[in-house]
C-alpha cells in the first residue's frame, strides 16, 4: 500500500463557521487540516507541524495576518512554506502589503468558492 500520509494544510481563521466549512471541504479533497483561530497559535503550529501550505486570514486576534507573514517569512525553518491569504480586505494596499511580505496568493473570501481555494492549494503542493 502507498504512503497514506495526507498533505497538511494549516488554516488560520477566526470565523468558526468558515473554519468548519474549510475543514469539511479540505478533508473531502484529501488534505489533513490543522486549524488555529489566532495568529500567535497559527505561528506556533506552523513551526511545529511544517504544513505544505498555509491559508491565512488577515484580521486575526493576538497577531494579525501581516505580522504573521513577517514572522513566518523571516524564519529560516518556515520561510519556504507557501502562504495563501484569504481575506475580506480587498484594498489594493492590503494586497500589495501581503504579497510584499511573502504571500503567494491573495484571495478575497466573498469572491472565492471552496473549490477554487482547493485548486489554488493544489497548485502549491505539486
């Protein structure tokens, strides 16, 4: 039998309803999902678990997504983990700031279907 280890996706999102929806969809897509509801816990989990991809909200308690990006991208251990921002902040400045800090994708929650997010994740794990 082949290696059954699933690909781990760390999702950092403080909206519990969205987190539940992501968990269901990503599990159906064959991913293991690790979750955090604040940036500080997300950073700890990223360092501990070394996920294949991180899905990051920007408006988070304890440490916002921009601060998370700064810290994760300045750490030798975690700097190469692709981070996809999934936010309701749609301003050009927010997009530019997130990508300049190292985000590989910037998706607007209201503009994305769950299937699209799964496809974006797959793009970075192949």
